[in-house]
C-alpha cells in the first residue's frame, strides 16, 4: 500500500494490481496500519482511499481463501476489522473509485463517509454466484442501499455502473472519469474546513448506535460468512473461480461461463 500526505489529506492507495487489489491478509494489514497512523497524526484531517491499476478492489482474495480451507478457516474476521476501522475512523474518509469493485470492495466503499466513482466504473455483489453471501459487508452496505435495490443486487449478482451506484446510495456521486480527481479534491477542500472535533462529533451523530452496534453485528455476520465459505457450495464456487470454469450449478443448466468475483 502507498501512503502520501499533503495539505491535511492522507491518501491510502491500494497497491496490489497483480490481483486487482483483492483484500488479502497483507493488504488488509497494511490498510489497518495506515488508518491507525492517519488517526494518530493531528496534521491529518481527511483520509482518501485510492487505488493503483484499473480495478478499485476485486473483493476477497479467493486464492488465499482456497489455501485457507486446509486449516478450516477463512479471513472474514480481518475484513470485518477493516470495515469497522474505516467506519469508526474519527476523521472523514473519502473513497476514490476509478474502476470496478466487487464483493468485499463494495463493503469498503460503503464504509467510507463519502465515495466518488467514475460513471464507467462497474460494481457487483457476486457472492451468490460462487456459493456464498455478502454477510460481513452487509454491516456497512445495507445502511447505504435502498432496500429494493439491495434485494435485486444481492440476489442477482448482476453488474451495475457508477450512475446506478449513485442512484441506489452505494456512492455519493458518479462523475465522468476525467472529472474524478477534481470531484474528490472539491470534497476534500470542503472537509478540511471543518473543525477536527466538530467533524468527529458529526460522525458520531451519523454513527449513532443501533440496537446492535457495528462490531457486534460484524462478529455475527463473520460467523455466518465463514459457514458459507466452508460449505460444499462455497468450496465449489471458490475452486471454480480459481480454475476458470463454470460452477456445478451453472454447468447443470447445460451452459454458461465461469463467473468472475472481480
């Protein structure tokens, strides 16, 4: 991950383009460390989540997940830690999304206070197509999405563009690709004008505890997620993705190509 700071804005750049910035354990560890450092630095007023390469984030690292099956675990817990750290960050977090995001990457976008994407960027909750469900990320995604849109997008796994992402509440704004940097800069310029204590207080208002606090909710969802990843369908879906073939349930229909989780 790359880290840079200028005029009160720290930019944390996902820098693992070889696997489309998939949320591997090393990348999530670096992201947690970068967030902690930004929170501890009084000179930092705003945090921007950015990415190298054409893809914002492909979601969970399915290669790592498949390898973890031997130990009977999957890295869902750390994803919950990352989402909670972004959600609870006392400083405004802005996601800059220039390219596709899938699955867990959408949870990261939803955890940010503001998110700006290119209109051409694409999104999809692909979990059901590999035999799992978007459990952990629901803690941050469902408070953003309109309920009808959530049902459609969760159940179909269909791809949608930046304009639709803005319409359903996943992102704050969708802009032409050549205007993305300017749009992010405008938001950052506005955010740094806020008093640090007041910004933190305003975020507390926006994150008022519900009947279940976020970390308790994430813990329960992580348990559900792990169960699906370790299920027969989940194992088959992850392996099919890695082997670039159709899942058994798609092959049984007599056609179809391998699904992408990214």
